[in-house]
C-alpha cells in the first residue's frame, strides 16, 4: 500500500530515548537511533566508477563553497521542559482527590544553526529551539552555551547567540537571484551526523506548502508566511536550521522541512529564502521582535476560471478579493477586483511570491505595485506602515 506524503519539520526530538520528527498533521513519525550494522557482507558495498575528466569538467565545483559553509554551521542541542495535564477519574473515585494532575516532561532535541556574524549570532528554525530551557552549540569541535535572542513563529525563524570572537560566518546571498536548476548545497547535522554536506538543484521557488498554518494567531500577531525554496538536496531529521548555500558559499536559505511518507528524505526539501531570513534576523537582533508590514488585503490566486467568473481583464497575477478599511492598500487607493501583476518591477505569479515581496519591507518603506484595473494598467505606490 502506498504511504501518503507528509510535510515534516526535521529537527530531532528525543523523549524517553526515541527520536521524533514533528509533522504538520500533528502525527509523530518515530526514528530509531543510528546503529552499526555488524555482520554485513563486504561485497554489498561496491566502489563507484570515476567519471572521466571530460564529464567532470561540465559539473560545478562545490568544494570551495562547501568548505566555506561547513565551518559556519553548528550542531544545536537543547533541553526542554514541557508541562502536561493528565486526568485520572480513578483518583477522584477512590481517593476523593483532584483527578487533574500537572506533570513536567523533560526531553532533548537537536538541529542545526548558521553563524551570521563573527561575534556569534546564529539563525535557526523556531521549532528547533521552541520551549528550550538550555541551548548548546557544537561549532568546529568546540561547545558553546547559547542564549535565545528572539523567535518568529510566522516564518519559523529564531536567533540565538554564542560568545565568540572572529568566528567563521555565512554571508547572505540574494535568494531572488536563484534560478531553477541552479546547484545548491545543504549543510547541517542530520541524524546526529555532524557537519554533513549534500548537493542538489533548485526544483521550484515560492512554494506554499501549508506548513506553518497551525501557527496562525492574530492575537499574538502571528501571520504565517510561506514562500519556500524547493530543492532535491538530501536532508533528514536534524537538518532543521541548517544552511542552504549557492556555489559561491553564500547563504540563500534555511533548511526547514521535507516532504516524505516515511519521515526520511524522499526527494523533496524546503528552505526559507535568505531575503526573508535576513529581514527577520535583523529585526530580532535589533528590536527583539519583527517589525512586520502588511498590505491589508484578502487575495485570490488568478487563473482562467477566476478570470471568467469575475469577468476580469487577465488570468495573470493575484486578484484582490477585498480591501481592509484603513489598511495600507486602502490608503493607497487599491480596490476589490484589482489584479496585482508586479511588485517593485518584479512579476508576481502567486500569493506566496507576493507575500515574500512584501514581508521583506520595513515600516516606512514604499512599495510600487503594478495593478490591472479593468483593462487599464496602473502603477500605484503603497506606504508600508506597521
């Protein structure tokens, strides 16, 4: 029977000796500890033939980028305590006591993190350090105590800090410049295997995989943002928070999730684009929170069916379903059934792509939208108030 594919956050979680990958469906996939396979016949392992120099010359040399990135990626280990409320009706029945009992559950988890400054600021996933009581980082064979600087559940990003001086760090690249088919490198600590490097290509951009929707909480100002880079670089549990770099060794994403029916790598992995990461980390370090901006609109993905249903002038772009009164879009004059075709000179083809183009802005920034209203194209400037 074919197993369904699940989207899995791939930090390692250990409670009572087992490992678990957290899943969007609130189910748990159990992973066994890695053990040596003694008694395996040697002839099961065969050498791989070498390619000729002619074939190798057509491939990208990833050695320099890998060497540069691997020294900036650390192994994060956390200890957490979570409160659980249990109910035992027999306690009430036989002893007359309160049947509800609060217990503390201790556990350990691990993942990866990327050093982004020479004095020890690191970026990782929020789900790697969530509820952590103690955080430690192994970086280039040295162990550091880490402190939590800030978290952003909307993007699943967190920043931690270790005490260091002249540490190797990753420089941010521009994730907008990524092209489909471009070589990328994933660096992390999968399955507790430290400093592991794998390579693949960019399979897709601006993916909304509905991974963070459970974090939605308007009261806490949590509005999930998803515009993932999809690659086929092999990643597994423990890679969460690790680096996705280009062939120049620049940080162009933070590895976050895999699509798998087994809990292990099955061909698809997803990373948060560096342009979002850069904005979020800067805000967390500078302000302790993310200074987020929004257009104040509800949107519909456009297509030929939507065009026909609403009698629109194009099947391209994103349709504004309604405009929030008093919001940034309303103040700029946008209207329901306007079609957003572009942002700051960049064509927009999906809601995820529009989200990414907006959330990287700061309060006070101006954004230029290319809008189709009826049959007329307009350029409209929006002031992005927080």
